[in-house]
C-alpha cells in the first residue's frame, strides 16, 4: 500500500468517525444559539441509536429505523424544551436527567425485548445503510494519482447519513445567516427581551431550535447503530455527545469551525485506531487504552488551553423571564 | 368635553396590575393628547415603567381599558402594540449587541423568509428615516461597538421604522451627556411637529419643565395629578411625587478644605484586553472636601473608584495617602480599609451587598474579623443583630428588621445599609459611587445630608455620579472625565451645566 492509499484510508475513517460528533455538535449549536444549553445530546443520541436499531430490525428498513431514531430524539428534545422553555427549569438538571434516562432505559428495554444483555439483534441487508458509490469512483482510483484514491475512499463510498450530516453544515450556516428564522434565532440567544419586544415569540423560536437539535441528534444516533455498527450496543455513544459540546465551544458556536473541530476529533480517532498494535519507533508498543484515550485527552487540552476567547451566546442557559 | 375635540392619542382607563403582594398600578387613568410631549414623573417604584410596559404589551393588565385614537384595543403582546402604532425606547435597550444596526432594525419585521430582499428595502428606508430626522447612523456597525448615545438612536429608529405614531421613552437621558440630551429633546419636538405623540418617563424634573406640554405624576401605583407643564413648578411636582415638602437644594455651609489626604499622580489603567481605561490622572483629595466626578457612564469613573479602592491595580503612576506612596501590599481593599479608605460601590446589589443574606449579615460584610462580632473565628448572631439594630436606628433603615433578607428592602434602604456599614468605621477617605441611583427622593435627602455631615467632620470624599445635578449640588470641586482622562476641573461655585456638559463631552473649555 503506498502512502496515498494509507492517507486515503485514514481520511476515510476520519469522515466516518466524525459523523456522530458532527451531528451532535450541530445539534448543540442550534440549541445553544437559541439560548438553550443542552448537555443531553449524549442521551438523545443513545436513545436514537436504540430506537433506530430496534425499528430497523423489526421493519427491515434502515430508513424507517432512521425515522424512528429521529422521532425518539425529538421526543426527548421536547421534554428538555418543556422543562427549559415552558417551565424555565434548570437546563443542566434537565439534560443530566435525559442522559441518565437514556442510559438506563435503552439497556432495560433492550434486555427485556431481546435478552442479549442490552444489545439489539444485528442488522443485515436492507436494515442497514449500504455504502453509496459515487460516479467514477472505481475509475478514479485506478487512473488518477493521489486524488483518485482520495476521491474513491474519502468522498465516495459512504452511507446516506454521512452525506446528510455533511450537508447539514452548509445548511446550518445558510439558514443562520440568510433567513428570517436564522436572524431571529441568533437574536434570541443573545437578548430574548429584544426579540420579545420586537413582537416575536421567544418560546416559539426556542422550541424550533430544540426540535432541530433533536432531528440532528436522531441522525447522529441512528448513524451509529444502523450504519457504522450493525445494531445497538449499550453505551455505544461513549461520550460523543460531550465531546461534541467541547467541539461547539472550541468552534465558538459557528458551523464551519464546528465541522473542522469534529473532523479533527475524527482524525484523532482514526489515527488511534490505526496505531493500535503498531510499534512506534522509540516508544515501542503503545497500550491500546492509552491510544483510545487520545481523543478525550485532546478534548481536555483543547478546552483548557487552545481556545482563544470563546464567547457563548449571551442568554445561553438562561430561561427567559420578563423582568420581575 | 365637546364631541368635536379630537380623540386623545392614548387613553388609559382604570389600569391595575399586581405583582404578588405589590400593587404596581392601581386604577390608573391617563389621557395623552395627539402631537404633544407628555411627561410622566414619579419616584422609583411608583409604577411608571409598569404602566408603560402594559401599554407596550410587555405585561398584561389585570384590569382596565386602553384606547388608541378613540378606538378600544387589546394589547396582549409587543407585536400587537407595534401594530397599534406604539413604539418604545426602553431604559435598558432592547438591542442585540452582536448584530448590526440594520439587523436590529429589521428584527421582527424582516419582510420575507429570506433576508436578502427585505434587507435592501430596510437599508433604503433606514437611510430615508436617518435623513428625515437627522439621525445619522452606519447601518453595518455592530450595535455592541456603538457608544450608548448611538445605541439609543438605533432604538428610536427601530420604533420609527415600525411606523410608530406614539413613542414611549423610559428614562432616555440617563445615558446621555447634557448636549446629547438637548439634541434628543430637539428630536422629540421635531417628532411632535409631525403629529407624532411622545410619552417621556423620567424622574428629572428639569427635563419635564424643559420639554413636555403636559405632565402626570404617579405615586405608589396611583395617578396623583395631571398638570399643564406651563402651570406648574419643579417644587410643586416634587411635592406631588413624594407627598410632602422636599428640599431640592442641599444646604452646604462654606468650608475651607484641610490638608491633602489622598493623591493620585499620573495614574493610568489598562484592562485585561489592553484597552486604556484611565490615563494620566492627577487628583488630590483634601480633608473636609467633596470632589465630584462628572461624566457619562463608561468614561472611567468606575475604574477610578476601582483603582482607589484597591480593586484594580494601576498600570502606571502612584497613589499616596498622607504624602506616603502606597506600596503594592497596601493596594488591596482590606489594607486600604484599615488605613481608613472606605468605598460605597456604584452597584450596591452586585458589589455592595449579598442580597440573599439577611440585613444583619450585610451590616458586617467585610468586617467579619472584628472582635466585636464574636470570639476568634466564631460569629455571634446575637451581637451581629444588636449591631445591626443600632445601625438601622441611626440610619433610619426601614423596616428595622435585621433578620429580613436584604433583597426585600427598597433601593433606598439597601443603600442606607451600605452607607451605615462603611461610614460607621470613621473613614478618612470615602469613595462614593452613585449614592442615590434607584433611591427615592426622601432617602436621597437623607443620604445627601449624611455626606455633607461627613464633609463637616473632615472626611475627604470622592463622589462619582451620573446625575450632574447631584454632583453640582454636593461638590466643592468638580472634575470632568471623558475617555479615561480628566478633561477639566471647576470650582463648584463657578460651574455651570452647559460648561460642564462640554467638558464631559470632551470639548475642552479653554478652546472655546
């Protein structure tokens, strides 16, 4: 395997591994730009992964599974929204509750229904998302040097949710920047009173954002279970919802930097996987656990030292109460 | 009233609103004639802002009727108020600082799901309004980077852009220099000349006299009087506001100041972002002298207090007490307090009190180590209560209940608690920030008399206030701050408002 091929393989897995992060991070961005802090991204993804795996298995259709995953995540989002927007509750408490609920409920239900220690039966055929080959992929790999393998591995040959997730980045950027909804959303996260006195419903905007957050979490969670793996495993989100939160902060709540941050985390993951069992010159065989810890370590380092001034939306985390 | 007379622009009938135990508005009625400037005065908490918030749909009234131009309307949200032709400039601006001027103006009336087309139209309309009223503004500037005077301009343009016929301004001059305030009043005149109706909420009687046609006085949630401005006087209005006679002038015996106590030499301050907040401050405070600092909020007054109180370290220059330069170890609040430099912070709720604590606990804040409050590391609640009761009696704090949570006291009484705590310690230097902000007239009188009494006792006092009237009434000398520099100094006896206004705005008097 020449170096271009190796690079292409690493970049390919970077793309695959960054998808759940990207979905969760964009979800967090939508929610927080509207002023609702959501640390329940993890729980929503987990619930979506479980729901999509179960329904995909029962229906035999990956797309139906994805739909179920999105519905499950949106349902949890609305619970969070109800607590945070309508009842002006503490958003951290509500998020933690959702995480705990999802962690417990998925295992209990999985065990009750399938009796496989919380796993769901493995998905085959139509019940999983197949990789889509883009036009000219095979041809490019053979004939075009360097760029060919890159195109074939990195750009082509992913499942539909991958393309959806990446398409969500420009979509998010465009909606925020160039639409009425986007303008109002940016405003409501900074100064909800300004939106209210302009005659626009603060709660309506925030519910809208929270629902979008649910849809994106649903996409990310379903991808994990129905595309990246072939079924649900207990705790399969493995903290990605929290790393995504870090990515949002790292990216200063902007969509394109969020993409770059998630790709960086994905790259770390991909390198970590490739490094397993490889003997590095001067260090020797690196323990698997040390390598697996890399992305988490990176999260801490990035958050601790490498962010410039991260300025969150000013009203983020604050329930909107009219004065008095 | 004859049928032929035009219907009033606004008619409020029997408006009531209760917040928990507080009856904020109690059967309030008001008529505002079209094309006039109508002032509403009252002390803090009299219910002016609540009434206007009801008119603007921010709160729903419990009872009462609103008529706009003779037609009964229901205003349940700000959207409905805007549709009824009402615009409001809030005391705390309703602007999104991270958005541009144009975005802020468009917010809520974008004219389509995509911004592009609406933005072009909004830009043209904004240019037209700016031209028509002489309100120049850069539509692409970020609102957060504009000075407050221009932010207020954005708020006014926002209301005009929405086609407001009735403009409500809530304490609009609090953030303006006197020349800016004059400009604003000229604008209000121009608006009424075009048939628009203006409601001006203020507690500054001078403004009422200067710009309004009619004035209504509120006290404790009720309308006390409706008067034609030409037929009343500041003294009569003050009496109506408070319900008893008040002395608007502060009685201040002449006094020759003593020796210098506190001196600043070439003091400069840079903040964490490297922005210069103070530069080349030379200032001497003498015993038995009140030095007033005049300036628009945000021009270095807060930083001046912070440096002197030891809360910020000057990046250059030195500070000396009794002719001795203070070393770094002495430039912290605890050491300075021991040296007799006491500080009444500008924002009592943020820096002066822990409002969740009882009043008694707040009375000893910062003096916990005092042996009088308990042996060793222990605190004695009964001794603290006794101390608080004595302080409350001396400073007329109402209610005199040491157990009551500090947040439950009115602004004036909270300020008296801070005052009692700091003055009780026999200060040599007293740093006072905004002593009467959000304080009712009765308490203002009390606080002013206390400050004068301290001056008589030989304390050197530095007074920072955004109320130019207050600075002029209390001070022996006045310095003007603009952009972190001292732009001029006047003896209070020779100072006049126009001259000070120019100094505050950074126009040096010598050049004129």
